């Protein structure tokens, strides 16, 4: 029992330290969870998941529990902590913004897996991993009008998503990552450029999200191209 307790304590210490490297330490590598995004376009993966994202370093939003994440709380938090530049133009890789006195940078990244592991993204840059809000953007290039397209989202914890400036999906409460946890009504991807933006809020625990478009039968839409501009 003592040995098990010590092992759990050591594991907890390692996990908690991930978000704040000690003075003089090199921040953890993005590998194996992300790689820098190449220029140009990429496809979705074989299951339709979008892996190319512009991610903003986390905004501190201290919360000791995820039970607070009601619709009213989450909507208010995202309204108060939405980068003002997102209303007018897309961010660029390396662009830095100041929010409530903190300097935050946007990063163009490809997720190595179907879900974008935000906890490890934050840890890699020595940023807070708990009590945070993450913002993400990407651009979906559709080869034709797709009136029966639906946004399917999973996130840990709560999140909201906007397509071409309109709310597309919302996930509230203390959630765990579940593939296609919420599927939107038909959104109608338009031929050409569609801008997708999202925000994820979490208190304690890991943070990640997974997003794809599916058709009316729930099948992944695979012929989309993903860019960041």
C-alpha cells in the first residue's frame, strides 16, 4: 500500500510539473502530440478528423471544478475572453497578443492524433495546464456546396464552435472526450472557404478536442482540404 501511494504521488508530481518547467529547464517538446504545420493545404484524416489548427496559448481562467460549466457560465467566459482580433481576421503563426496583461502567441500545428491534446500543447510552452481557456481556428475548403453537412465535436471539458461566424455546436458541463459527443444540425458547408473557430474551457484535468464534419448518415466527409488562411 505504501509503495502504491508513493507511485501515485510521484506520477501526480510529474503531471503537475508538466505545465510549469522549473527554472533553467527546457520546455517539453511538442512531440509526440503535435508537429509544426506546413504551408499550404492538407486533407482530413481517413476518419474525417481535422488535424491542422491555429492554437492560442491558454488564457488563465482559474476554476477548481468543472461542475461550474453551465451554458450561462461558459457563454459569459468565452464572451469575456474572446480575442478581439478573431472578429475581423484570422491569426497568423507566431502572432502575439496581450490579453489581461499576459502575452500569448498563436501556433500553427498539426495534431499527431485524431484529437488535439491541448494539455500537452500548453505544457510544451510552459503555460498553465489547469484553469484555462484555449482558442482554435482553422479553414475548411469544401469542393462543393454540402447542405447536409454536420459538425461533430468531442471535448474535454466544455467547448463552443462557430462556423463562418455563426454558432454551430456547444458542449457544456464536466465532459470527457467522446468522439462525436455532439453533432450539430445541418450547417451547409459552402463551396470554397469556410472558417471554423472554437474555444475549450477546463478546470482540473486533461484538455483536448476532436472535430470532424459528417453527412446526414453520420459518415465522415473525407474530401475536405484544411488550411489556416
